[in-house]
C-alpha cells in the first residue's frame, strides 16, 4: 500500500452508472474504494446518455464526460467518438491538473491519450479485461459497431490500438491466468509487464437472503421447483443454445425444473423458438433485462447459476456474484471459469461446452443438492470461499501497492 494519497487519472470508455457490464463493475468498485481511501480520482468516460453533465462528482470521483450520446447512430459509432472526443478532454486535464498515475480500462480512449501525452510524464497502467479485436472477430457485426463493413474496419483498428496501449503501458493488470495466457499468445512482448490482480465482488450487496422462499415470492418464482438461473447477453458465444438443449434432457430426470434466462441480445427470438420447439414453454422463462436489485434477488433465489460460455470469459464476475449469494455456480471449462470454480469443487465444472456435457453436469449438481444437508453445506461453502479470496479490499490493496511502486520508480521496472 502506498504511504501517501495519489492523484489518479482513470481513462474509460463506458463507466458505471451510465453503463453496465463487467469492465464497468471492475472500474467502479476499484476507483470508488481508491477515492474512499483518500486518493484524488478523475475519471474520463464516454457520454452514453443525453442531458448528462460534462463534469460531475460521483461516488467520490470527479467524472469528465466526452462525446455525444447519439454517436452510436453514425459510422464507427461510439468507437470513433471515443477516439475523437476524448482527446480534448484529456488534453485539458493534463494541462490543468497534475497526476501521479494514469489507469486505463478501455484501449480506444487510452489510444487517444497516447497522442495527447506524447512525452510520457507519469506512469501508466492498463487493465487488460479481454482482447476486443478477438471478440469482434468472433462475434462479427454483433456489437454496436453494427454493419459488417464497419465491423471489418474497426476490427483491424481495434487490434492496432490494443497493441499500442499494451506496448506503451508500464504495467498491465490482468484479472486471471486466462488473460495472462491471452497476452502471451497475442502479445508476447508484454509478458514482463503483467501483474495479476484478481477482481472481486461487493460482499455487502451480494449476500445470501435470510428467506429464499420470500425472495422467490417477490420474483414470482415457484418455491417448490428447482430453479436454474443464468444472466448473459443473448449472443452466440454465450452458449445458451447448448444450455436450452441440455435442459430439455435434464427434465427427463427433474421434470419440474425451471430455467430463468436474464438478458437481451440478437438471439432472443431464436432462443424462444428453440425452447418452444422442445416443449419448454412452461420450463424456460426469459426475464429480459434485469435491474441491479432484481439481479441480486435472482442469484439468491436460484438453486444453481449456470455459465454455458463457448469462448473467452476473461474473469467471470457473474460467477462470483452468484457464489457470494450462496448459490452454487456451474460452468463450462472456458476462460477463467476453471480458476474460479475448481478450487471450490471440481464438480462445478462441466466436462466440456457441448449440450451433453452441460446436461450431465446439471444432473449431477441437482442430485447433489436434492440432499438438504449437502445443499445447505455447499451454499455456505460458496459464500465462505468468496469472502476469503475475492473481497474488493484485497484487490484495492494490491492496486495501491502497484501504484506506489510505479510512482516511486517513475514507471521503470
């Protein structure tokens, strides 16, 4: 931990509460706690909602918004806007304030920062959450970039900006061993700069419910049926088609089981049609967008949380959130999921990502949890595991220590 308060410049594209997502959660939980510890934090982030202030104090942090909330409707969307509109905001801040360190969570505005701060004055840290260009390549035009031509153009641009930021940063923070291996594979020249600082979970917000049956009643969920829950973007790499196919066979053993799917995305129509064609109309419930409070309640109410991902999962925030609520999480052996689940119980990992592996894994867990004593013991273990390994204070301690070392050395190894 550093022995003095620091002046920290945080460079984001999307940020909480204007936007929601895993990256936004990590940034929010980290910088909010840094501000609470007395550090002065300025966050530069993209405007995603109309009529929001250019400068605003939020959770102890000074937020500086750039860009136009309507930019997503133009060619290049928010990507081009992030590059163009963040530059003057960053330039003004660097001209009027003195910072000890810069922390980037998104590489597009960080790329703009590189052009503004050509003569490096302060140490820079980049948090590598995932390879955006690899995700874009996998998902094609699925993102807000929109049309295939734009996807092709910005995929190459994303790779260039990502490489530039990783090459420039003094340290690269990763949340998992999986992300470390991604960097080793794509950018072997940065391996000496990698620092692993796993993410965490808000243990006060995500916690077991005193009365699970009452929570189910609030959500309109049955109290006498096994409930499985997943919260995902409804896009191909999330593996929801395999989950629904597996669930159709699970019903042969557990005919009353209910699957609740939270989230939105371009596959929603296809997934609804798949469920209907398999006779699951009364057994798969599509909850759509679930707000923060209802998300916690769904975790608390479920017997199992399921993560059927086919690719990536650089960390798996939803997995930890479920575990913190005392709900066993089961998932495919993809990305960082094995790192999170195997130390808790090997049975929580599916043997593969196909429908048959998911079916076998769900059956094993539902049979395990049908014993009330085993169920109660596992739920308690889930909560204890997260408390011991994934509290945010531990992560922020490590971040402070890293910042102190870099400031003391001027960013040099």
